[in-house]
């Protein structure tokens, strides 16, 4: 076989694979549509909150410069850089990112508030994926209170429920869409956290602002939740426009060795 012919064969195999299995058109989402058009109408990426005809909800927030960041007035700020870019002659674009591990929708590992757990290595890589994935209850909590023991008791969450996402006034106030960090968000008071630990089987606690603990009980509530190293806290969830009820939740943190927090992608499936 001539070298030219084999080269041709090779490239035709590659072309076929590329157009069928992995359409190489940016923004393409329909694998059955293989029309390779150079028209601009195909270059508009689609960003979605809901997939599969309303069955899959993305409950993670998009990470943006303007999203709120802990204790910051001006939001997260720039978190992405492009040290090598095609515009400047590189073969490909390669971005770098720098951001607090507790940015946006994120998970807390036990090392977050217990230094001896941190030193012992209880990082996000050690979190149980079984807890982070499975049937979950999305509940609305009363809008006029933080989550106290009394509120927890009144919610009457049945025994056996292991994953609960608490939707609060934070969602109504759209706090995760406001740049300025707001200490008046709703979260767990210490007695609410204690009530949950003592009286329920909940192992995954999700909430709709940057902390499950109310600002006034910030460290005490975290200590109560994380001491047993069984409960996983997912914070900064996007719970807008989802009906309360039972779903399958899927949350996957990054395997950041040594990190007590990680951005996390969470979805609900109906
Ligand atoms: C490459 O980076 C430039 C910015 O320098 C950007 O405008 C362009 O869209 C990127 N190209 C691709 C293929 O991602
Ligand atoms: C390209 O290089 C110029 C000059 O070094 C720099 O000012 C510019 O920001 C670079 N652009 C990108 C997209 O990397
Ligand atoms: C919840 O607690 C915070 C302080 O941590 C407070 O500013 C806020 O007003 C409380 N929210 C409600 C609804 O009681």
C-alpha cells in the first residue's frame, strides 16, 4: 500500500468517527444532525437549566465573576485566565482557574471545621458517593425563621429519608444571584442541626445559600453536622423552579486531594 493511500484511509476513518460519534461542531447537541454548516446560526451554544423534557434539573449554579463569594462585597471576581490562546498563536486554548474551593454550589468535608480531621486527611476525596447519590426529598421550610429545632420538628421528615434539600427564603430572595455577600441568609441554628442529627436519618443536607449554618451560628452548626463524619453538606444549591417532592439526586465533587471543600455538580432526576 502506498504511503499516500494509507494516509488517505487513515484520515477518512478519523473523519467518519468524528462526525458520527463526536460531532466536532461547537454547540452541536443533536448527534443525528450531521450537517456541517459554516453558518453562524450553528455557533450559538445552548445553556440549559432543565434537560430531557423537564426530567433532569441542573441544581448547580453557573460559576461566574459576579456570583456571591463568602464575606465578599464584590462577588467572586475573575477566576479564569487564558495563558495560552489561539489568538496569540498557540495550537489550542488552555484556560487556568483559581477560586476558593467553597465557591458556588459546593461540598464541605469534615476537615472544614475540625483541624484534626483536616490533618488526618478527611478531604473531599473521602466523601461517600453513595450518600451524594440516591433518592432525595426537596422541602420548603417556613419563610419567617431560620432552621431551628422547632422548624425541623414541624417539617415531619419521615425516618428513613437520607437526603434532604432545604429550600428557604434564600431562593425567594435570589441571594445566589446577588454579587454582594449577605449575612442575613437563612440557615441552620445549632439546635436545628442537633435536632436533625438526633432525630432523623438524614446524611445529605443541601441548602440554597453558601452555608447550611445561619451566620449567627456559623461554626456551632457546622461542628454539629460534621463531627460524626457521616453527614455531607452541599451548599449553594440552585433550587428555583423545581417542585417540592422526591427525586434522585446526583452530586459529584472533584477529587481534590487535601481539600476540605470542592465545587460540585448536582442534578435532580424526576
Ligand atoms: C480561543 O481563545 C480565544 C480568546 O483568545 C477565544 O475568543 C476563542 O473562542 C477560543 N477558541 C476556541 C476554539 O475555543
Ligand atoms: C495576547 O498577547 C497579548 C500581548 O502579550 C496580551 O496583551 C493579550 O492579553 C493576549 N491575549 C490573550 C487572549 O491571551
Ligand atoms: C436568620 O438568621 C440571620 C442571622 O444569622 C438573620 O439575619 C436573619 O434575619 C434570620 N432570618 C429569618 C428569616 O429569621
